[in-house]
């Protein structure tokens, strides 16, 4: 079983749609959680951190459920520029601090 | 804005040849990471440095891969001999200790 698993996708949605991505992680000792965005043939870039209380950044909302080991990302009012691969990322603590463990990514295409 | 530099951006090599990648982290970042991203997958950590010391190389195929960061600044990742399965994007990232990781543009390796 992979440490971080994401929806297989791809997601194809029209502009203005709301889309949600889900992710599960297997290591209960995971301490930090993130969503990264990766454009085609580019490097990953941090989109947002994810907190147990849930957090929002404009049209993006992230949620963490530690009990279920589940992370989600909601994008409202999708824009063409949101088209990218979204990577769910977790880090462990202790000697593994700093090591990012990535999911395989979910491809989002927003069309006119 | 300071950036992580990597070179070359693209490399084509024949199997059994040696290949090397270079990374210059953001100034002042003590922690440096090398990741490998195979097409369709998320990045996977190969090696993590804290200054000039290796902190984690558990996923580095040590029979053919080597990494060094002699002066605790820039770093080189080498593959010898290259195999077809090594074709991937090699990403370098850096951070202050326990801080956000910033990724370079990557080196896309094709082994023929």
C-alpha cells in the first residue's frame, strides 16, 4: 500500500465548477500536511498547508481528518488557470522530519 | 526572489553512461533534498543533506547513484551507469532547517 494515495483522476470540469480532491495517508505518525500544485513539466509549488481545523485561501479550502487519515482539497469557481496536477503531501516527524512523501497526483483540466 | 538553480535542464544519455546533475540551493538554506519524479507519479526523496552531512539516503540506489555536498552549499547527484529506468525528472529542493521546501526547475533525464 502506498503511503499517500489520491483520487486517480483525471478531472475535467467547466469553468466555474466546484471540484474536490481526496487523499488518504497510511502513517499515523504523520505530522504535517500540504497540497502542492505542479504545472506541466514544471516543479511542484506549495499551494497550501492543511490544518485539522480546516483552512481556506480564497477559492481553495483544505481539510484534514486525523482520525480517518484523510485530507481533502476543494476548489470553488474553477478557473482555466487552475489546470494542473495537484499533489497531496505529508511529512513524518522524528528522524524523518522534512521528508516530503507525495501522492501520485491528480490531474485537473478546467475547460471553457 | 531567490531561487534554487539546477543544471542541466535537459539531458539525454545512452544507457551505461555516466551522468551528473548540479544544484545550487537558495543562499542560507542548510537543508538540501534530491527527489526523482517518474512520469505520472509524485516525486520521491532520494537523499537529504543537512549542511554537508547525509541525513537520509534510504531510497538512494547506492549501487549506481551517489550524491555529495562537500562544502555544505551546492550539490551534485551522479548516476553511473545509467539505466533505461532512470529516465525521470530529478528535482532539487532546499529549505532552512525545518522550513518550507523550495524546488528548482528540475533536470529532465532521458536514457536511450
